[in-house]
C-alpha cells in the first residue's frame, strides 16, 4: 500500500508541475500541505524518514510551496 502510494505521488508531482499556467489559489496551498502531511506519515512508517522517494517528494513539495509563496505564475504550483 505505501509503496504504491509513494510511486503514484512521485509520478504525479512532475505532471502537476507542468499544469496549466494559472494564478495560485489558497486551494493549491491546502493541497500542497495535505500531500506534505501524507509524506510525513509515510516517513514514520516502514519506509523510514531517509527513504529516497520520500526525500524526492519532500523536495518537490518544498519547491511547490516556495513558488506558491513567491506568487510564481509559471504553472509550477
């Protein structure tokens, strides 16, 4: 279960990054934070906090959150 979710998450983040070019909304921030909480829960599970895919997911989510707060309009968020 955890591995399939993690694979889905890692595969969907680049697709989300290439989404349409529209202004970021508060709903985008909520989605980023929700995904971040899910990744954190996985880190406490059997995968462990230093798992490569979890680290990669955290990096994508950190980028998305930074771009959200910088009001980036390139579609990354």
